[in-house]
């Protein structure tokens, strides 16, 4: 798992769906779905409830998103040198 993959999952949650998230990330929905499915297999649980009216995070997805957003905030902080 890398920061880009983390950002992909956060974008899916923000856009409440795969297609809009893929458009914002400038990748195909298929590629984004493959990333999500691979991650869900890797961690052993589903991160989103999928429906026509929109995707919502599962309980595990909420935990993942909370940690992901914190990692993104940490990464964006200026480095002390």
C-alpha cells in the first residue's frame, strides 16, 4: 500500500462512487476498481457498501478512511531539516 492508493480510496469516499472518483483522478473506473478490489483482498474486508444511489463506507471503511486522512495530513506537513 502506498500513498497514491490511500488517496484513491479517500477520493472514492469523497465522491461517493467509483466513476466520479476515477474522473477526478484521471484514471479509468476499471483501473480504480482493480486498485480497490486488490486492497480489499489484501486487508480481508470490504471498505464500501456499493449501491446505485452512492457508495458509503463500511465500518471497516470508516476506520481505514480515518487513518488514511491522517496519513495524508502527516505527509503534507513541511519536513523539518
